[in-house]
């Protein structure tokens, strides 16, 4: 089952999704201007739900498109599922 992202903050480019005890966030960053600053593109991260741990950036971020970031999150979720099953 794929993650279903929704806009988390109305006036900012932040999307979130959760599945199987993990939370995923995609943000859009730019080097300058309003919002998050960083390399231009979509940055994806994950963390376990219900634990106070910080988020872990998904390798490959920043992605050129939201779809690329979404695919990376779904791939990471599959990897996390496999690790949890062991």
C-alpha cells in the first residue's frame, strides 16, 4: 500500500503521510526566498511515530519533483517494513 500524502500546512509546501508506524514528510526548499532554505528541490524525511526521535533525511534529497520524493518515501517504507519483519 502506498503512502497518501496530504498538505500539512496550508501556506507552506509541506506534505506528510504515515504508515506502519512511520511518519514521512516532504518539504520544498529553495536557496533564497520564503520557506525552507537549502538546495532547490523536494526534501524527504522519515521517523518512527510516537517516539521523540528526530527525522532522518532520505538519501537522494533534494529531488527534482514531488513524485520523485514520494517514490523515495514509498521505497523507504518498504525497506523499513522488511527490517521490522526480521
